[in-house]
C-alpha cells in the first residue's frame, strides 16, 4: 500500500467544494487500505461537515472499507454463471481453510475473503481473483495450493 500524505490530498480539493469529498476519501483509502475513524474526523473538519455526514456518505458506497484488508484480497465471484458452476462451494472451502467468513480478514492480516457480484469473466466461471490475478478452471486441490503458496510469501 502506498503511503499518502493527508495534507497533500486535501490541497487538491478546495474545502468549499464538497464534490471533492468522494475523491478525497478514495485517495486516502488507496493510501491506507481503509477509511479509519481518524480519516473521517479529519475529512469532516476540512469540509466543515459533521462526521456523521462523512461517515454516512462513505457507508453508502460499497467501495469504502472501514477495517484494514488483508495482504491478499480474495474475491469469489457469485454472479449467475459462477453461482451455477459452484462459487458457493469455493466460498465454503475458503472459509474453512482460512477459518473466516466471507467479508472477514484473517487474524494475522494475511487474507481478506470477499463474495462479489461479478468479476466480469463469466465465460470462465467460476472465477476467483486474488489481488489483481484471476484464477479459473481449477479444482479444490489447486485452490488449496494457490492459498498455500500465498502463505509462503
């Protein structure tokens, strides 16, 4: 995760223009991986808004996260094609192997498991994305191997 200087980000967006609120939150999340309480408070102060307004806006959009993500973000597609071809089985397998539920991060901060609506690769269903790499046409054993390899790095 690249570090982002809070003041540098804010200087790009005038405090009087609230259209900058979402881009500011996006840039700050890109730098830290999530929106912390501290970020909400500072952004609210900068835009002269109640923290409840900033938090309310951020919770409206699925892209904003309020807890740190794991080093490896595993997205399991649960769109129609993937669902029909067994994405639920993959999710259960990963939940068991990682000892977390979809939407959670492992205690060691290594993995975050997410069930997503679509990864845009329906013809290759079922699809799993780990960070920005797609995995398709694999069996349970291959998925275990992929996760084990991630654990080694």
